[in-house]
C-alpha cells in the first residue's frame, strides 16, 4: 500500500461535498491502492453539519481513509495538501449582480490562494469547482505566487460529460464509444461544446448528426443543462458535479486513455490564440500526472466565433476583479 496523500476539500458540508467525499474515500479518485487523509474546510456556522458528515465517513469504515480533519481555518485544512478541491463558494443571492458575485467569491478565493501558497505541498494540484469556477481558479492562482501556476485548474468536466451524454443519446451509441469530445472556454452558458473532432466508434461524429441539431439542440442543451437541473430538482446539480470532479482529478493524476482526451480549464499558454493566463477549457491529454493541450486541431469559422465569445466573457470576468489580482 502506498503512503497516504492529503486531500483538502472546501465547502465539505455542502451538497457536492456530500457526494464527493465518499467517492474520494472509497478510492474512486486516486485508485484502490492510494490511502487518503481528508482535510475538510467549512465556514464556522457549518461546522456542526460538517461533524455529521465526518461521523458518516467514520461509519463507512473505508479501508483507504488514513485520517479525517475538519477545520474552519484554510491554513489548517490546506497544510501539506497534495490535492485541493475548492468546492465552497458564495451562491448568488437575491438581487445580487454578476459583479457582486464575482467580488464576493474573489474575496474567498484570494484568501484561500494565499493560504495554500503558505502551507500546501509544493506539488499540489488544485481544482476550482465553486462558481464562477474559471475566474475563482485564476484568483487563487494569482494569490499563490510560490506555487506552479499550471497546478491551478477549473472544472469543465461536467460540461464535457454532459456533452458525451447528449451525443450518445442522439447517435444511439454508448458513451464508451465516443472519444475526443471538447469543451472550450468558460464553465458558463458561453462554453462551446465542440464535436468537430469527436469520434463515434472511430468515425467522425459530425457525419452522424446534422448541423441544425448541433446548433439548435446540442450546444444550447449542454450550455443550459445546469439551469435545467435546477428547474427539475429545485437544487443545482450535485452528484454529477461531484462525479465530474472525481473524473477530472483521476485523469489528471492517473492519465487519460490512449487515443482520447478530456476537457480541463487550465491557464492558457496562448494555444489556439486564446489570451495567455486566462483559465480556459481546452482539450488535454494527461500522462504521468501532467496535462498537455492537444495541439493542431483545425478550427473552422463556426468554432472560432464561439471560442472567442467565451474567451471574451472570461476576459470581462478577469477585468471585473482586476483590482483583487496581485
Ligand atoms: P452548497 O451551497 O450546498 O455548498 C457550498 C458549501 O460551501 C456550503 O456548505 C458553505 O458553507 C461552504 N462555503 C462557503 N464559503 C466557504 C468558504 N469560504 N470556505 C469553506 N467553505 C465555504 O453548494 P453546492 O451545491 O455544493 O455547490 C458548490 C459550488 O459548486 C457552487 O458555487 C456551485 O455553483 C458550484 N458548481 C460548479 C459546477 C461546475 O461544473 N464547475 C457544477 C455544479 C455546481
């Protein structure tokens, strides 16, 4: 058995936390031979609820759990952390403008960025799930100057998985038969789910669906899926978000399957003309714990227009919090 690694999760008493922690603890994220120490962070008023979650984790008697700590102090929760999943965020309240939401979260993620800069493992991998996820990751990254910026990522894997599910239903193939899906840009309604390079049983997906379905059904359905879940369930997606976070961290750490790729929001290096430094979702391949952007994909005018629209939104988000970025 390997030595335990430390996994910090914020917002651990929330909805996503309630699905996520049990999957991390059972080995779904890092594999069946990797023990974990869970380091859970919540705000002070939620500490009682978090204790309840810790009691349930104890009661599962998970063989891979080597310790559980709960705290309301980021510097405690992030100490020596090898993985940090930033799930806790401030939700949009009544009458709150998008700018207010950005600012409220910028305060949280700048403080958490500073805390991880001070105490996390120098090898840490960070995933921002809490919204606005891409810009929250950017803020944490900019506040952690001693850590490798490439270790700061945001989650578009739920969008990627949603796109797989929609295409699978349309072409009548299992999701296992679909490879090379891409989600570009922001985890928001401007994201661009792109099937231009996707294969179904090894053949181009674009040949198996018509353009009208793509434009009028597929893209808007994936973009609006979060809102559809809220409408149906009365609460935002939680188990599927947790599952996507598991997928993101697992593939980053253990690698993507040969011949396939996944979508991760990562600091842009200028690939595909996307402004350097924005946390933008790209198609990536992961090997030996590192990701690299899939290069050389053809981008037609239809795709380019959508990739730029979501880049524009990310630029605006970044500018709205510019005064909080060191
Ligand atoms: P929730 O409201 O059930 O839980 C959030 C938890 O975070 C609460 O327990 C709260 O006390 C805690 N929290 C708030 N501020 C914190 C702080 N400064 N430090 C530590 N904990 C803090 O929300 P839920 O459903 O679990 O969602 C969490 C976030 O994930 C939301 O921002 C949501 O919009 C986002 N989300 C992102 C998705 C993605 O694909 N990137 C998909 C679904 C949700």
